C-alpha cells in the first residue's frame, strides 16, 4: 500500500488513490502542475488553520476506530498529543461506547450518540457534549468517523444557578407566609407563658410551684428556639445587602472567638490561630461576615467531641484573602457533602440545618468562594476566600529580542 508522510508520521493512503493522482497529473503541463500543487497546499493549509482555530474539539477516526487526526481543542479536552495518540483506539479516551457498531452504522447505537454528555476529570474537570458522524452516512465510499466535542461546563453551571435562583425565590415566598402565620401565634404564646409564670409565683405549694415553673421554662425555651429558626430562615433567604467597609479579617475572627469563648471552654476545645503577616483589609459587611465565622466555627465545634482541636489561619493570594477553618471532628460523608447547603440539611442533633445556607448566601453576596474538603473520621477543612480590593494583574516581562 502506498503511504504518504504527514507531520513526521506515515499515513496509509486509500487503495487506488495514488493511481488516480498519477492519472490526473499526466494530463497537466508543467505550469498547470505547479499551479495545481500550490492550490492544494493553500487549501490544505487553510483547512488546517480553520480546524485549529475552532473551539470545538474534532477527532477523525479511521475504520478501526483509531485516531488519525485531532485538532488542538480535542488535545486539550482529552489530555493527549496527536503525535502520541495517532493510531490509538479512541476507546482509550472515550469508554463505554461500542465504536465498532457506530462505524458499522448500527441504527440504535448511532442514535444514542446524536447528542451525549460526559463528565471528564483529566486533564481538567469538565462536562463535554459530543456527537459522532460516521463518514459512510455522508459518502458511502468513505470510512471512519468524525467525533465533535463541545465544552458545556459553563452552560451546566448557568443552568444550576438558574434552578437555584428559582428554588430560593419559591422558598422566599413560602418563608414570608410561614413567618406571618407562625410568628404571631408564637408571640401570643410567649406572652401567655409570661403571664402564667407570674401567676405561678403566687402559689404557696413549693413543690407544685417548682414543677410548674420547670414546665413553663421548657415551653418558653422551645418557643424561643422556634422563633430563632424562623429568623434564621428569613435571614438565609432574604439577607440584607452587605454594607461594605474595610476590615481586617483576623480582627473579626478574634471578636467572633471572644463571643464564643464560653462554649469553647465548656467543650474543652483547643483553638490554634495562625494569621499571616501584612494581610490587607477587605471590604466586607462586619455583621454578616461575623455571622459567617460564627456559623463555620460552631459547625466545627459541634463536629468534635470534647478535647478537639480547631485550627484557624489566614493567607494571601493574588486575588483573595483566605480564611481556613479546620477541625479534627467526625467529618462529612462524600455522598452528603453535596447537600451541605440545602435548607434543614444537618447531621447534628442540635443543628437547624440553616447555618451553611446562610454562609453560602453571604459569601456569594460578597463575591467570595467556599471550598470544603472533608474525610469521614478525620475532620473537615473549610476555606473561605474574600476578594482583594487591591488585586492587580501580574504582568510578565516580554522576552528579549534576539
């Protein structure tokens, strides 16, 4: 079989191609021959440039489902170089597809690949949409197939954000009704409990007086807990816009720990802090960010048994001032990690399941980011990133001219 060398590799040519080419060249004079080859070179160069400029990934397969061509985008999406992958089975990169049936134009198998989304983790986590076009479907004389990729990661994120926004809007409407319907009766119950407590004080039987007072105290405590849940729910769904002022995050952390010092002492927790030097102030709402630190620290304390260690540190990057809160508690199961921001999702008996939802909303309103790493039985590490007001682009020096 005749072979044609292309980009340093040997590519097999179709049977009869060389004979057809020679026959065509026999009918051309010297001038026409030169013009013909120049046109072929220009057309090939133009097509190559177009393929390389596309944002979509393109892979051409031979009849054996081996990679014969891939553009730059495809190399980036799947993490290979054409020089290394040429002649390699496509199933090495795209598994769980019956490529032999696809290339044979199996109606069912091909229909499954008209549009299909896959999740890839290497070399970068992406969601890809791809489809396959067997060349025989276009021209019966051709063999092989073309695979075309498109990165839909941003589209999926946008869709998820839209769904989240609609969900929160629906919850906001529900919350308004719940707050009105439950808030008023709770206030009435609380007032009557105060009156009842006053009447109990007039009783002469000390034993009955103590028993009734205990029941009233429990009832008032439960009413207070319900009122707190409602207020937290409303704050999570309809937070006020942040009133930003420059603040040192380490100072807000210290103030939060000061408020929580009795709980930390009662639980016999050890708090270790490591605040980086020269960390600039960031524009945040003091009250809201203190609420973030309070909820995150409280979650960490509740996740640890007596005598746990809580580590808090700050760091500086090009874009963010970061706060890391790490505990050595029970950790979070991987299957539950994705639901951590859901309302009323909690793994603790005393939790309301609203704390992390509030944290997420406040961080989002501040343009910040949250990263959670957790290992069951070993603890949780939560990173809060706040945008720097003084962030600047880092310009690289231009290479010296030779």
